[in-house]
């Protein structure tokens, strides 16, 4: 970044300028797309539609390890976008024709940074202050057309913004929901933790940005003069003003990590035959955990980690890992249940990992609802001791919302 005054905490592009730059980068792809579709580029001057995926995430610790830089927060946040597709609605045609589709929409190569800030993502005031202008520009562009010279002719583009690149923490922050430990466990539906643990699979996606805004108004004005508890139940945990519209999605990496953490705990409980015990001491639990860690390290070269990460999660969620754990599980029928749990999980996983499940794993996609029902059935019977009235956010999403 060019010579910036030392006390700058954010750098950004103007949104429309960044989009122009992105489209100019794709100029050749657009022209080639038109040629491949047999469209005469001199007649295609309007009717272009561009779908933009927006992403925002904290970048963790970026402190100078030694050195006396300016006093700024040691966390950074990046807001970026990806051009997902460009279609054209030709004159007198029914169907829109896709002339560009991003082949690797999740690669960092197709992701264009719009704003970099030295901010802690938990600092809501600071984050919203910096992103406020971005939201305003985006709102202005939703209604307008961009006219840009592509292939030597002026062409008119309109944009659709889809905020799907947010993890759950950021979605809750942007959409005014309580933090992730809330009883309202889901960013996609209104279920409470208890409801989600009793009814594991049957939930539909109900939350939306508009509805969150309405609920915030109710929270703010309390038109029925209800008590705090009643009011909170009415607005289902929306207690701040939604700031930016996000699209309901499931974040595959955190889904992996959340579920692997869960399995890691189930493995410990099974080694200690938790289903027969009431409340084991912390010492006992620690013993189970160290037995599990030792076994995983010896048989799978898996070093224990402080916090579950993606790589550990991927290695843990394998048939091989279950076999290794089963060596420590005393009863044959519990071993069978564990293997079955992992089999079902491995059938389900490709569906939320894939960019295009319908293309990449159609069979698993078709079976998903059935598999998630079997999985939920197992949890609520064999593993009831863990899921009595509680369930983690991502397990709920995995079972209820992936289809």
C-alpha cells in the first residue's frame, strides 16, 4: 500500500471502482463467452447481470512480533468480493445466457480485497463505522446500472450482491443476532438449543435480513410492553440493528471443525463408557482424553492440538481414526455404533464440502436427508447421554439445513 499516514487503520477501494477493475480484468473472458455462445457482440450492449459474492472475515493476530509500529489493534479484518458469474439477457430471448462462470469461486485467486482494516472483528462499533460507506455504496449500486467499455463498445451491467462469505460469528454480528452461545442457536432458523436437540432434522430456513430488521424494531420499541424474557422470545434473539444483508449459508470449514470437536468428545466419552456413568470426576475425564490423544498420536501420528483446526478435523473424521479409537472402546456394540456414526458422517460430508453437490456427488445429495435422519436417530438413542437438551450450532445446521 503506497505511502500511508502511520495512523491509518483502514484502506479501501471505492466499491464501484473495484467492480470496474474486476470487470476490466475479465474483459477477454467476457468477449470469449459471447463468441462461444454465438452472440454478435455488437448487438449485446445491455442486459448484462453480474453476481458478486461478498466475504468478510477476521484475519487473526497481525501484530508486529518486535518493533515499535504505531499503536493499532493487533487484529485485522478483510472485506472482499468474488465475481461469481456474468449472464446476458439478449433482446427477445427468454433465457439468460451465462457467458462467464468462476471455475474456482473459493480460491484466493478469484477473491478481490475491497477493504483491509486494523480492527478486531468483535469490535462492532469500529467495524460498522468503517464498513458503513461500503454498505451505502452497495445500496446505491443495487438500483443503478454501470456503463463500461468492454471490447470497444459501451455495455450496461447490473449487479446482484450475495453476502455468503461470512462465518457464523460475522453473520451474527452483521445481522444483529446474539453471540453464538445464545439459546437461539441458529442463524438460519428460529430454533432454540433445546428444540434443536429434541427435533434434530426438521427445520426450514426462516430468518432473513428484512425479518431481522423488523424484529429489531420490535425489540427497540417493545410495542406490547412485554417483559425482557417475553420480548426476547418474540424477536428470537435479534437484539441489535442488522447492519449488512447476508445470504443464509453454511460455512463448510467451520462445519468440519465444529463436528470434529463433537466427535473428539464422543470418542473420549466412549473410551470412558460414559453411557453407564452419572457424573465422572474431572480426573477420570482427563484420563480418557489423554488415552485418546496417546492412541491417536501413536497410531495416526496426530499430535494433540490446543484448538481444533481444519487439518486435524479432516484427519480425525476418517474410517481409519474410528478403527484406532475402537481399539480402546470395551464393548462391541458401542464400537459398532461409532463406526456407523462415522459411516453416515462420511456419506454426508461431501455434500456441504462441494461447490456444486448436484454435479460432484449427486447420490450423496439425494440420500442426504435420509442419512441425516439416521444420524440423528443414532444420536438421540445410543448417544442420548450427550444430546439431552443440548446440541452444538453446527451439528444442528449439518442435520437440519444442509439439504
